[in-house]
């Protein structure tokens, strides 16, 4: 799945359950117009008296990637004014840059497993693990926007360690080392790195 940034630009109709006009930016500066029922598009409480524009995300299916462009499939019940369910979007340069930065950071903090989770040159503290968990959530959002569905296992394995390492630190006197703690809880001893996106391999 990939998240498309959408903007509700105006109220369209009071017909039940309420319809809005939405703009989605595609590749090469093109804007796609969508008119659909509010509950089909978003869980936000959008009404005729709402203050427009309103930004939200639409979850779409990633069909293919070619260079810096992606073909996405809109969810059932949503189509453009041209009666199309698929459209071409540009992979945002800032998301690609954020992905590179966060992937490098994540690769580093887990590379000493099963010895421990790192923060800089030292082992992470519970507070630092909580901060890394927030960073991991941001990384997961970036992967979703870039359509990187093959990163799920990597993200969930990192999440396991960021969640469990603080618990281990508080109970380490009961374990000879972190590897023993991991085995005791049947966690992943190591985190397998995800595939490199095609647009990274070309640069």
C-alpha cells in the first residue's frame, strides 16, 4: 500500500452521506480531480461548513514503479473525474531522502544484535528506545508512501527490539546476556535488512 496526499478543496453535494471534491497531485504537475462520498475517502468529520482546504491521506495500491514515478490503484469506490482508477504519481524526493537517512540510522542501531541495541557508540537507554520507536513509526509512514510493502518484517523486528530492550535493561540481572533474553521470549536474534528499492540501486 501507498499513501496519497489528498486535499479536499470544496463541498460538492449534500446528497447522503455528503460528497466532497478532492484534488490529488500526480506526476509532472498534473492534478487529478475526485468527487466521492466523504466516508469512502476519509474518517475525518468533513461537512459543508468545514473550513477548506482539508488535507488527508488516501491508501492506494502500488502497481508498478518506473524510475521516480509510480502507478497506483485507487481504492474501490473512488475514481477520478476522467473515470480512471489508476494514476501516476511522483515519488517525493524528500521521502526518498528521508528513507535513505532513516534506513542508514536503523541499520546502525541494530547491527550489533544480539548483543544489544545501540545509541551512538553506547547501548540505548529506555528513553532512547522510546525515541527510536517514534522514529521507526515515521520510517514506516515513509515506506508506506513509497509503496515499500516488502519492509514489513524489517519494521516489525525493529519494533520488537525497541519495545523489549528497555524491559531487558530493567531485568538484566536475571539473564546472562541479551541473546538469552531474546531466546527466552522467542524474538528475532537478528534483523534481516530489507531489499534495496530499485530507485536507490540506480543512483
